[in-house]
C-alpha cells in the first residue's frame, strides 16, 4: 500500500486558501481528460491557425487616458448620440490642424 500525498494549500490574491490536487488526484484528472473524446491537446500548428476574437487591431491604436472636461462640453457631445467620443476626438484633431505649430 502506498502512502497518500499530503495536501498542498496555496493562498489566492484575495487571501483564500485553495487546496491543490495531490499527484494521485492529478493523475485521475488527466486520465479523465485523455478518455474524453471531446477534448484535445492544442498543437503549435492549431494555435498558429487560430484567429483573434473580437475587434481587429487598429493600425493607429488610441491611448487610454483619464482627462477632465467641463460638464458643458461632455453634455454637448453626449447629446449628439452614439459615437460622441469619436466626434469629440475628431473635433480636437480639427482644432490641432488649424494651429500654426
């Protein structure tokens, strides 16, 4: 009879103690995964063919910053409906193009 492994506990970022599976439990988990016909190991070839989910990456990505505007400015642009932030960005770009820098 083999001696059973002692449980190993790790602490999460929130401080919660989580018990990791013992080597025996890990073996049983992996055997179950291997026996499941609906699972498969991801190969490098499969990962290379996978496509990104979501919005395509922009050639000119925007930078996220925290900035304060007067309530009057925000109210004006928000009242123009969906896409107000893009219109606000375009208005600022137009103002920049009019400057003699």
